[in-house]
């Protein structure tokens, strides 16, 4: 009787699937595969140690912390978090302690951690040391030291489109004139990473708002809530009508909310402090990388010396648009540009879209291989665009283009 019932049920299922058509069957198969992947058994019980410059009060570090917890929980790895680790010998000591405690992987999240991670990697060759935003892995000659980043310049470009759309709305409503479409940007340091970030954001805004200009104020710190708030207020006083940042506190978003100035943030939504000013945020999703390195170590496979995540890998993301503040048509404009980036018909650093001293660049030697003299060693422009994050994972676009004014440059 049970066998007969099973046969009847099987036949019913076959007829049900057939009535849904081939497309429905394909969708169900895909869904089943996705569920199978999601519910797969944990890959590992290994220990992974994470070193963070700040704690969850920093939007930058919180983004890493959340990703570390998610990846380790999914894959069954033990997650050991070390927060508020400065860019000095304490980083080395922490990395060494994690290695001594049995961690198979030690990861650090800040640029200034790199030298200390290299020091630890030399002393613990059996442990894999991974570092975000660094530049030395491809020249260090260490098989157990690795750099990682993502093509966040693409995400910043798309977020810049949201900014440009808002500027257009302000122009069309008569709130500002075209020549007053001035963006303010708070940067931490004059590193290539920051320059690449604010330039790609500016080019995204210019993609839809041709009259846009930008002023940049540096703080000399990755996390300085007071300094970032003061920088935002300075930019607003200088006529900036929209603010963005490459800095990690809620200082700038809070200043924007208080002043009624639209804001595009970074590393995650700041809608909680800026419900009337926040538009969108771009971020790097570190979950794919953490899953990758855990999987590689679990399966005794090598980790890429330089790993670069992309939109396609889910490593570059935009947060949900705040439709209460964003201009109409923002989502459509972003999706159109994203499709062109993904199919290769749009390049963020297209050399025809910007000038330096009034001229388009056809050649540029970038500093890709780290050395004390910061020597320019790699031709970065070919096929009409600057090839960012292709010759190493960390950004090396450091060109000062027309249309962007640096209010201070001492950092």
C-alpha cells in the first residue's frame, strides 16, 4: 500500500511540474540548488583570528566584524575577534598571540597593520596571514601573506550617480543653479585608496550631472567623529550642497542631518542618524573573501596573493536607496550604469571623461610595486582607461583631476 501511495504521489508531482512548464522547472531546480548550498554541512572547525583597528562604533570596522561573524558561523569556524588594535607593535603582538593560540588564519583590516602582519607571517610560516587594503603581498615573497580588496571604485561610482541625480533634482527645482552643484567630500588621508574613492564618486556624479564640482577636506584620521563633523560643517559653509566621505564615524552624516544637507555615506546605511538626509551607501562585502580563505585552508589549497572582489562576486554592494531623500529615477540610473560596468561597455576611469590641467591622459605610470621611494613602475592606462585594482588588489589611482579642489593636503 505504501509503495502504491509513493507511486501515485510521484506521478502527481511529475504532472504538476509538467503543467508549470520548463521555465518553472528550471527555477525550482535553481532554488533547490541554492537551498542545498545554503544548508551544506560546515566546511571547517578551524580557528580564525581577526584584528580590527576600531570596534563596532566605526562603520568601517563594523562592516568587517559583521562579515567575519557571518562567514565563520556559516562555515563552522571558530571566530576570535580582537578590536581596537592600533597600527603599531600591538598589532604584531596580537597577531602572534592569535597564531600561538592555534589560529590557522589571522586577518587584519587596516592599512597600517600591514608591516606588523608581515613580521608575524615571517615568524609563523604555518599560519596564513591575510590583510585588507595592503600593497606588499605581491612583492614580499611570503607564501603565507596575502592582500585583499574589492573594486569598490565601481560601487562609489554608482553611489556618485545617486548624488548626481540629487544635484539634478536640486537644479531642476530651482534650489541651486547648475554652477552651484558642488559636492563636499571628507577624506581620511591622501592615500591612493582615498583618492581613487573620491575620484570615482565624483566621476559618477558627473556621469549624470555635468556641472558638478567637488571640494575635499582631509581629517588625518580614519575615525574622528569630532573632526569629521567639523570637516562636513566646513564644506557646507563653503557652499557644498551634498556631502560624502571616506571616513568611518557618524560625524559627517550627523552634521548633514543637522544642516539639512543630502548625504551619501560609506560602509553601510547611516539612515538611523540621517533619516532626512541619507541617500545611499556603497560598501565592500567581506563575506565572500572570508568564506574563500576559510575554504582554501580547509581544503589545503593556496590563497591568492592579491584577491580582488567585484560586483559579480557580491563583494561590492550598495545599500537600499532611501526613497524619501533620493531623486526620482535614481534606481533606474544606477541599474543602467551597473549593467554597462558588468558588460565592459563602461569603465569608471575612462580617460576621455576627465582631464588633468585641461588635457586628457593617454599614459600614466602608477606606483604598484611598493618601495620606499614610491617609484612609478607600472603603465596603468591602456585601451582608453585606467586599469584600477588589476595589477594588485589595493587601489593605486592617485591622479588629481580637474574639477576637484583639495582644501587641505597635509595628511
